[in-house]
C-alpha cells in the first residue's frame, strides 16, 4: 500500500503542475502535436482533443508492465509490514 500511496501522490502533483500551465516542451509524436495541445484532466481522455486511443493503450500497457514486473510487492524475504530500503 505504500507503493500505491506514492503513485497517488505523484498523480496529484502531476495534476497540480499541469493545471498551472507547466507542460513538457517539444512534440509528443512525429506528426507535430505538442504536449500543450492536449487538455488537462478528464478532457484529455474523453474530450474533443483527447489523446488518441492508441496512445491511451500504450500508457495503460506501460503502467501494467510496471505493476507486474518492476514494482513488485515482494519484500525480498522481509516480514509483512517491513519495507527494506524504505526511508
């Protein structure tokens, strides 16, 4: 649950930063769409200028990969509730 709490904190921070107009510079794809050309919040998923379906599926697949293979809940032999290497 500590992992999911940290992910939620990063998602909240990302919302605050992008809603204040701070976006990555450059283009998000080869056709010239910039990061600033997409809206914030749910409009980026369901709005008129939404992220294309293929892009949303890539994001979903990448997060699934991280969840299954990188950010495992295994504690390397530690007892439940003990988080080795945690601050």
